[in-house]
């Protein structure tokens, strides 16, 4: 009797496999509208996640006191110097 059950079980598995290959599986497929809605909701959630406010970082920041300096008229071979002042308002050290 156990062998008969095993044979029937194998036949059922083969039948199910053939039906699945033919596209006649017993599991009902969701209508296309539900698949599209699921994809739309997932895309919307991904969009919301990507548009969320960025995490505030405390990286090093360089800020110059003046953006430009006018050297005026300089004659040929005259050496001029100017020191740009800068600061680091960030929390991390500034490495140059």
C-alpha cells in the first residue's frame, strides 16, 4: 500500500510539473492591474526615500575671508604677496 501511495504521489508531481510548464498552474495569477499597482507603489516609495532630507554631516569646510584681491598695477619683475585668510567652521580637521 505504501508503494501505491508513493506511485500516486510521483504521478501527481509529474502532472503538476507538466501543468506548470503549460502555464496551467492551479495558483491564480494576480490581475495585471495589481502587478502594476504594486510596481507603482514600490517606485513611489523608492522616490520618497531618495528625496528625503540628507543627513547633516560635520565635515571639514574651508571658508575664505575675501573671495578676491586686486593687486592693482604691477611692474615687471616686481614681487607681490598676499595672504588669503581662511577658517574651518566644520567639526573635522581640515587637511590640505
